[in-house]
C-alpha cells in the first residue's frame, strides 16, 4: 500500500520535498498513523500548524457546521465568521485592522505592499527599502524570498526583487548603520524559526523599535511561526514589551486550514483603500469559522498557559540530554519552539526517530527542531527525550 502510493507520488508530484517512505493516513491529538497502521508521536505538527493536535473535535465541528451554511462568496461581500475572527484578533492584539489571505508568504506580501503603499500615499515615494535579518525566513514568493536572509532560498531565481537589505539578527549597531530616511520598514521574526530557533538578545527588540521611531520606518513582525501561542504567549512580541506597526500570522491560526492574516495599526492600514490589494479566497467563511474556534479553544482550555509550562519542562529535559551527550552543541528556543544543535548531520537522527515512532524535523542541516502540538503531554516529551538519549 505504502509503496504503491509512494511510487505514484514520484511519478506525478513535483519533486520539491524530500520525504520519508511513509504515507500518513490519520491523525488524532498528538498522534498520526501511517497506512501500515504504525503510530507516531508528532513533534512537527504540520510545521507548527496543528497546535490543538490533529482533528480537534471542536474545530472539526465548527468547520462542518459552517460548510453546511456557507462555503464561499468571495470578498465582494461581508460574511459573519470573517468579521468575528477579525474582531477577536483586533481585541487581543496591538492592531486595529486585519487583512485575510491564505498563507504566510501571502501575509508577508501584504505587509511589504502595505509598508510601501503607506509611504507612497504620504508622498515619500523614494522610501521603499526594507531591512530584514540574516538567517530570516519570510516565504517563497518572489517578494518574500527577496526579503529572506538565506541564500539557499534565493538560488536560481535571479533577478530577485530590488530594495531589500540585510543585517545580522541581534546586532543593533549594524541596524543603526543601515537604517535611514530611505528605510520603509524593518521586517523581522521576534524569534527566528527556520533559521535555527534564535531568540532576540535582551533589550534588542526595544532598541529596534527605537531606531524605527527615530527614523520614521515601520516595524513589521513576522509572527507566522511564533504567533498564536507557540512561544507561551498569544504573540511573541508580548514577551518583549515591544509592539510592531504591522504583524503577519498564518501557520497555527487555522490549525491546518489554509489561512494567513496581516494585522496593522489604523494609520498604517488606511493606506490600503478599495482596490489596493485583494484575495479571492482570503478569509473565506469555512476557514475563518474554524480559525475563530481555534482561538476560542486556545483561550477557554488554557492551552497557551500549558504551552508555557510544558515548554519550560521540555527545555529542562533537553538540557539534561545535553549534559549527557557532547554531540549536542546547543539547546535553543522558547515555549514549544525548541531545538538541539548537533555537531553532526541531523538527518540520521530524524530517520532513527521515525523508526522509533516519533516525527521530528531538521533545519539548517544540524538543528533538530521540536514544534509539537501545544497540547503535548509530559509523558510524550519524556518518551521522545529517552528515545533521543538512546539514539545519540
Ligand atoms: C512558514 C513561515 C513563512 C511562510 O509561510 P507559508 O504559509 O509557507 O507561505 C513565513 N515566515 C515564517 C516566519 C514562517 O515560519
């Protein structure tokens, strides 16, 4: 069965992913099953997406009920779930306005376009440069790969978009030297995800905010991976006492349904007027009804508080692991966005974990990343840590 599907996949699916030889058929909570009936504890969660675990009953119900009422009418009309979701986001963040789209890259596209439109509307057309960070990841579309600080993402796609500069993350002097009156925005992930789980240095984000205020540049936080509870707070910026002007969300917002959102302060958002930007599917009723239910479950069931506590426990266990294995160079991250940096290739470790019934993933060649559902239990963490102890 597995082999048959994999053979067909090789024939008909574009070869952009290297995948293991299993076919996942079913998911429940923190577990998935392959077509041979083997189960795995999922420490990938669809890349930090399925924060409430797989097929959460309340999300399934919200999705099915809305599908029975209204699927899609486009953004030419108002719909109830979209407005309710936007209101929830506005009431629980720094932002005044929300634009919905379908993915992280699209949310960042909207943010980049809005930042440029803002200055062009204010008669500062020369002010279009965006500074982002080395090691950052912002997506795979032309504008978002141009904003990404990793060569491997850009290779082969020249000419990339003009107007993007890069500075090292956590180097405030480098930013101070680069930022000026031609800077339209500084774009960064408050905690870098794909780039290797790097936290901001103490005070760094406050200094970035200050430089933006002094030069008049906008501050954009890409919280596509850090947002919606992953770090132990609803949004990562809440750890650091710094608010952006624009923020992007996607991944966990729909627990697996494709949704992206760009949030902004009123004076910035007002640069988008009728016809400035659009999306056919963005914020469609089925997806927004499900996303609203995700947010309700997160707050009613105190999932984010659990993430903070269990993340701290997980970090402790990883430090214990590091004390036993010199092959672990570093343990990094925040909340349930954790990783261990190895002094060797990570892929063999990922494959051994898979054999033993755990899904984990490797970034940057040697960082094993753990981004499980936020409902992960102590027992499941203990099981993984013991498995890693054996493998290493
Ligand atoms: C995943 C990710 C993106 C891209 O999101 P897509 O939905 O894959 O387009 C952008 N920024 C960050 C920080 C991400 O983690």
